[in-house]
C-alpha cells in the first residue's frame, strides 16, 4: 500500500519506490530505499511528516503515494 495511506505511529518497511527516474533518485537521496523503516509522525491534509533513518522528512501527498510500504505488525 502507499505510504500516504499509513496511519500515525505505524512502523512500515519500504517495499518499492515508484515514479519517474528523477523522482526515485530524489526520494532515495532522502533515505527512502527498499528495506528502510519509516514511521508516520504527523499528517495534515494528506501531507505527512515521517521518521526515516533518524531524520524527519516532510512529504506532500503525491510523493508519499509513490512510496510502497508494508506495515510491520
């Protein structure tokens, strides 16, 4: 499922990053690579703030929808 659908506080693992090559490179430079853990810190109007690799990153809804995740139970 896309990261944009995750709920606050859920820990997820990135499965895949979709989109154009430049979008993939941009997200990978921020740490969004396959196998990384990501946690939603807050969400407002579809825009989210996440913890990834000990950093906080803000993403708009479009970018968050390009990151495919799996929820860790």
